[in-house]
């Protein structure tokens, strides 16, 4: 509805005629009123009438016709109004012969600004991501983009929060930090879903066992006995997270063997992931932002964890 704001979307055709009629009748009434008040001229020798009452003792109001220049300004305004209603939307649902709409005007302005941005960002598109990451000017532009499009989820310092991954620690849910995978995460999003699997692994106890197997896959402290029991149940998980637990990019199933955790790597957090399932969501950016901005953002994100 808002998008077509310049062309008011009345709920029924009646209101279009109702409003258009009021507008037209008002204009005609104003013209008639102006004429009725100004056509009478003073005859030679005739005095202007003094209207009652007088104000403040001696302040009198005379019944003179309006001065010509003043009157013509009124008529000019009326002509302007009629022209406006012919050219622009304003008369009920009539769109105006110029077909102007605020939505189109906004679109054109957007296109102009986008073209201007692209001109600035385009040179970086041809460069290697790591080279862009090292360019101070590109980093500054990348940061501004990040604050606009990414900070609401990943935080203005990109350190994330619960359920939103930290992008500065050099630990990656997807692709181990391969620049092209980071770019793909941003461009196409990561909207994988893990179904609740408590029943599939034999309830809470089974989930604990698998959790310890996950910790074992990552070479972390774990209970060997529980992990051994969990290994048998890993088949439930391997289809998505891989035999080795390193994840599957096509399914947006994260690497479970490093220290990058979206929901937490404690036994309790992993059990919760298994029992309840998980559905996060990193929205795809390519369509909305275009490749040049995605490239710049990727470089910015990669630069944040450099040396870690
Ligand atoms: C609506 C919230 C949201 C927004 C906005 C968002 N992200 Fe994400 N992002 C996430 C979530 C959640 C994940 C984890 C993916 C998952 O759920 O599997 C993620 C994952 C990522 C990853 C992969 C991290 C890894 O460890 O592999 C990168 C890179 C990333 N985001 C960058 C960005 C950039 C750059 C922007 C801005 C253009 C952005 N994100 C905007 C929520 C968001
Ligand atoms: C259907 C595919 C699929 C299966 C089967 C699956 N997962 Fe997942 N898993 C995912 C996806 C996708 C995510 C990421 C969810 C998100 O982004 O919110 C995930 C997330 C997780 C997480 C959270 C990781 C973090 O960073 O916090 C853990 C832990 C996990 N899975 C363990 C397992 C275990 C253990 C099994 C086997 C019992 C399993 N998964 C089976 C697809 C799957």
C-alpha cells in the first residue's frame, strides 16, 4: 500500500469519485466566490460603503473591490492548482498526465545513489580479497557497510552474541576461514536447519554420549566411555556434519570440530542442540547489496581476524 502512496488505494471506487468531486466543486465554488466579490466597480463619484460595525472606536472597514494585481494572484493560484491536478496525482485516483509518483521518484533516486556507490566500490571488485582487507580505505568503507547491514546481529564490534557468531576470533563455523567460503556465507546466507534428534539418538542419555563424541572429534576434553557409546550413534549426524564432523557447506551444517560455536560447545549446549534442534539464519545479501558491496564486506570481515 505504502509503495503506491502517490496513487491512493481507496478501498472502493466510490471514494475516488467522492474526493475528486469535492475537489472540483471546491475549485468552482472558489472561482464563483471570487467573481461575485469583485465584479462590482465603483461608479464615478460613488463613495465606498462603510461596513458596520466600526472597531476600536474609529477603525472602519470599507467595501472596496480588491485591487487588480491582488485579484489576479488569486486567479493565478487557481490556474496553478488546476494545472497541478492535471499533471500530478491529486484528483482522487487520477495519476496525472505526467505519471509522476513518489515511489518512482524514490526508485530513481535509489538507482542514482547505487550507481554512485558502485563506482566507488567497483575498483575493489577486481582485487584479491586479502589485498582489499589490507587497504585502509576499503576497511573504512567496509566498516560503514558492516554497521549498516550486519551490526544488528553480529554487534558493532562484530564479536557476536548468543546465537550470533563472533566474526573476529579467527574461528569459523563454515569453511575454516577460506576467503571464498566466507564470501559465500555473506552472499548466499546460511540458513541451515537441524531437526530435533533426541529420539533418534535414544533420548537425553544418548544425546550426552553423542555430545562427548563431538568433543572427541574436536580433540577436546571428553569422557572416553561416553564418546565410545556416542560413536555408534554418529551415523545420525554424519549425513549433515560429515563423517569427520567438519560440516557440510551445501547444507550449512557447521564444523563441530573447532572452537567456533554458535550455540556453545559445552556438553549441556551440545545436548540442547541435539535434543531441541537448531534453526539459526544468516540472511543472503547478494541480491540486496550487489557483488561489489559483498566483496568489500567479506574483505572487512576477513581483516577483523587477521593474525588470529
Ligand atoms: C539476521 C541476523 C544476521 C544478519 C543481519 C547478518 N548475519 Fe551473519 N550470521 C548470522 C547467523 C545467525 C550466522 C550463523 C549461521 C547459521 O545460523 O548457521 C551468521 C553467519 C555469518 C558468517 C559465517 C561465520 C562463520 O563462522 O563461518 C559470516 C561471515 C557472516 N555471518 C557475516 C555477515 C555479514 C558481513 C553481514 C552483513 C552483511 C551479516 N553477517 C548479517 C546472522 C546474521
Ligand atoms: C539435517 C542435517 C543435520 C543433522 C542430521 C544434524 N545436524 Fe547438527 N546442525 C545442522 C545445521 C544446519 C546446524 C546449524 C543450525 C543453525 O544454523 O542454527 C546444526 C547445528 C548443530 C550444532 C550447533 C553448533 C554450534 O555452533 O553451536 C550442534 C552441536 C550439532 N548440530 C550437532 C549435531 C549432532 C550431534 C547431530 C547428530 C545427533 C546433528 N547435529 C545432526 C544440521 C544437521
